[in-house]
C-alpha cells in the first residue's frame, strides 16, 4: 500500500508503543493511472488512444511515480469505478512499466517524446543513451579524457559500439585504453556515479547544441523515402542547381541496389525476414545483377519457385515495385539497428550505422 505519512505514539516514558501508517489518498490522474495499469495494453488500449498528448503526459507522469500499491488498495480504488469486480491484484507503477505500456499503444516517436519529458535527463540510463551516439562523435569526446576513464566507459557500452569507437581513437591512445581494460577490476559505484554525472553534464548536456547532423545526410534519408519517380525528379533538378550537393546525396543514400553489398549472413537474415510475395515484386522490377544476387543466395528450389512466381504474376505497377523495394530497405535498416545485420556502402571508412 502507498503511504504518505508514518506516525508513532509514545507512552509516559517516551517509548514508542504503536506505529500508525496513514494511507496516501490517490487523486485524479493517479487513480486513472492505477486503472490503466490493471487494464494493461490489451483492454486499456482504447482508453489510451482516446487521450490527447496533454492527458497522456499527465497520466504517464502520475503512473511513473506511483510506487508499490498492494492488492487491497487497488481493489478499493477499482470499486469506486465498478459496482462489481474481482480484485485486480498488486501493481507497480514506475518509469519502465510506463514506457513499455506506451510503446505498445502509441507511435514510437510519440511515446519516446513523452517518456523523455517525464523522465528528465537524470532519469535515463547513461549507458543506454551512449549507445545512440554516433561512433565519431563519441570518439571525438573520449580522446580528450583520461585513458582509465575511457576504459571504464567502453567496458559499459555494447561491444560492437566499443569496437568501432576504439578503431577511430588515435592508435597509441587506443592501445593504452585496451591495456587498461584488460587489467580492469570491478569498478566502485561511486566512481561510476562520477563518470555518469560528468558524461551527463559535459557531454550529453551539450550534445544537442554542439553537434548538428550533416544536412546532406538528412536529405539522403528523406530521398530514401521517395518513390523512384520523385527521387529522380528532385535529383535531376538538383543536378542543375548544385551538382556537388546532388552527388553527395547520391553517395549517402542507401538504395535497394545497395543490398547486394550485404555479407552472406546478413542477406540470409534479410531473406528470412521478408515476405515471399514482397520479395517477388521487388525483384520483378530489379536489374539483372541484383536479381541474380538474391537468387544466388537462395537454395535452388527456393530460387526456382521464386522465378516461377515472378513469371506468373504478369505486369506489376512501378509503384508496387517501389513500395516492395523500399520495404526491404527499411527492413534491412531495422535489422541493422537491432544489431542483427551489418550495413555497409562497401567503403571501410563510410560504414552506415542506423
């Protein structure tokens, strides 16, 4: 049960003889938060979708601060809303449960924005936040830190991320960091706390104002979402106005043809995560080299079946081909973001990380 105050009574000798716990009175958004926690995402979904952003933010903030509520308190609250209902059981309202629930009910960007606002900078896990920092940006910051501090930080983030950052650091400095990581023992909590606070105030806090995403990179991502005709139209017009910009955007774009640069393990993973109908439509409009690449990474039987399916579907609209190919590109990006495949533009210094 949630309590707001604990009082004690004393006898004539000033000895405590009883402890009285005064329940905290839940009001407004707190009551709504408890009900929504009990309903969960399955039955509470229609309620969440009916709320506007301000209401969601208010309820989410209340939910994240509830703490533990025992079954008795939950049942008492639910009886205010319903004349007959079985006990809902104990629930816990915290940041993690709130975030999981919002992620199931709202678009990703909307849920993330709300949680970022109610958590505040101090509420986020620093090591998870570092995993979203581009390799070059993190390496640029770390190269000015003490090697021992860098060793601690790299030991706390994902190994693939640490490897990429190490490869960017100056050789002598990176080797020093590696040697310190090899000799590192358990890091005391107060040391970790100081490092986290330094990262939060000196790095993360200033990141939004000191680092801006390259405009050509941003535009390349936008162009990636265009259909083929729109992409061609804009690039052709941009060629006339600024050939250098058009060329740079082309070099940064990740297209369906770039999927042929995936390594064998990555292409197999992509094929397993692609619907056969979508693959057939995408390859129907692909160039012969691209089609040969995909078929060559399939079993003979699967390739033969796919060829038969493409031959039997007749003419396919260009729009459908574009949608299928874009879907496969987006799927590849999602898999890369989860670390299941590696995406590259076939240039060692220009690896794309999503």
